[in-house]
């Protein structure tokens, strides 16, 4: 697969001022949270504006914003400490399901149905208002386990129950690569992605031990996605544990 870099530049001061106003006025659905997946990398110089935009979007009501850090930027001298192989594989699958010519960073996929340049504020905010199917998903956290409850929808079959454990915020000092010398602040960083079950439209209850989640992930998102990575029709989030913002100065990993 051919990986492309998307060159996007934003005036930082103007972008921040416009971003706060635009996000405050964004119209989001009143029902199912919209799932926004950002594919990004600490080695990509075009990605920080998209990371910042994801942080703003994460504060909107009824939005599940997730940052998947891919690993294919390692070759230019900086290994992203948040990269996970499943992020790269998931992005590659979207290339097929969305009929894209290639993967790129920064890329945003909304509800598994449409792809955007990750820093394209206008189009992304407009897409958040486009409400799709809604299946209520309930997530509860006890001291020892996470419980997922799914309703009956006889007309719906063939959906994956996907789970994402994530870290709400972290900052990293970059020592090499395209962002060398910068300190990046990133949001809703995916630390684990897994498919926990297949839902066939019948009432279901799933239980997972909290001990099975990564120690640095303090929140979790659960969403129903058509098998083979199609549209997302239901989602919910929950807090696993309290956690402070993680700030790490890191130079020359490996």
C-alpha cells in the first residue's frame, strides 16, 4: 500500500480563535454519539493541527473522538510512543471499505462511513451533524468489571462489538523527525483496540474484567460496527479509572 503525507498548514493563532467559535456552534446529534477516528502520528508534521482539532471536538456533546497512532512514520527517525499495530491495520481496512486510493495522515473517519483530511475543520464539523442509524449501547463500570448491554434489534445482524481503551491527554517532547524540537499535546489516545463479540440483533450482556485493560487507559469507548469495518450504528463511553494528564519528555526512543 502506498502511504501518502497530506500537507496541511494552519495559522496557529487564527486557527485557535476560529476553532473555539466553530466548535461551540457545531450542531451534533441528540442521540447516538458520533464516532470520530483520527489516524495520526507524532512523526508527521501535518498532524499537530488535526490533533488539536480532535481535542476540541472531544469536548462537544455526543461525540466519541479517538486518536489512532499509526506506525509507518518510524522510518524518518522518530518512533511514536503511542503507536499500535492495530491502528495501521484499521486504517488500511478503511482504504478498502471507503474505496480510497491510499491511506494518509492526518485522516479522520466519521462513523465508519466517510473520510476527511484530519484538519479540515469545516467539513468535519458539518459531518458531525449528519445523524445516522441509532442503536442504544449501555456501558457500566463496577470496581472489578465493565458491563456492556445491547438491546434487541431483530432487523440488524452481523455487527462487531468493538472496544477502545484510551488515554484522555498526554504531552510528548519530540527529539527527531519532522516534529523535532516540538512538544506535542495529544488527546483521546487509543491504547488498545479489540473486537469483543459479534452482535446478531439479540439482547446481549458482555462482561470484561477491568484488569484486562492497559494501565495507562482511563476511559473506554464501545461501538457497534458492521462486520468487515462498515458503518457504526451505536456507541457509548465510560470512565475506567481516574488518571492525571501524562507529561513525558522523551528523546531518541530505542
